[in-house]
């Protein structure tokens, strides 16, 4: 049996001028992932991440927690969708969403439904269908290149992690939205490849985090 550990990036810098970088807590969460994997005697052959800074920093933190060097590989298929573009396309965008995480989530879900509906595709550089298609390709690449008994760590973002889980569960937009809503920073989703195919074993495991270090944004 071969395993992919799909990890959401650590806490980023919500409410600042540059969201795409880890906070100090996000860096710690990333190291904690590596330390937990080391305790479980997980020995990934290499790590894959999208080309966003917060994803790379998380991968580097995992390597630090593992305590040994690993090769890093970039696959932009694991990049997050452009939430700013989705919000900007809304006819009435609440500017408080930039700094209030609860308002942000409410507005993001409204914007996501509009995006996924397909009736306004001209408003977006990347349509919902294109987003899910590239995540599907990235997942197929990640599991397709796994050797027998091999372990791989992939670092991505909430939207891509949630879509991967929804796809493996046979769901669609509604399930994706529900999973995206609860994905924890540095949460781990376990995917196995065996004789019967590719299966989702666990989603969003964050047992490595103390209660006061669980974050969603």
C-alpha cells in the first residue's frame, strides 16, 4: 500500500497586506506536522507543493520537523483558487471581509456558488471547472507516480484539499463547500493507493495541534 499525506498549509497572514506567507503560528504548525509524521515513522521519499509561498514555507517546516532533508518538487496544480478574484466579481462586495474572518467566510461561500454556477465564467481567469480539473490532474500525478509502499507528502491549500476529498467521496460542489469550510491549517488528509484503487482514509486530521492552536484562515 502506498500513501499520500495531503497537508493544508499552516496559518497564513489573514488581514495583512500579504496573505501569502506563514504567521509565526503557521510556521510552528508546519513543524508540528513533520514531528508527528516522524513519530509515526513516516518516511516520505519527497515532498510536493504548489508554487505559493505559504505552501513552500509549510513544506520547509515539515522537513524541519522530520529532522532530515527531503527533495522538494513543485506542482502548480496544487495552487489555491484566487479568492480575491471571486470576491471582486460579486456585485455587492462587503469590504469588511478583508479583515473579519467570519464575514470573509460568508462572502466567500456566496462568491464560490456564483463561480461554480458556470453562468458567469467570463468574469474569472480560472473557472470552477478549470480549477477542479487541474486539482484532479495534480492528484492523478501524485498517486500515479507512487511506487509500491512509497509515501509522499503534498502541501496544498483548503480549496484543493477539499476538492480532492470531495472527488474521492464521489461528491460535487455542495460537499466541496462543506469540506472547505472546516479545513484546518496544517490538517492532514490521508490517501492510499492499493490493489483496489485510490481511497480517502482520513480527512483533516489535526491531532498534532493543541486546541488553542487550531486555526482556519
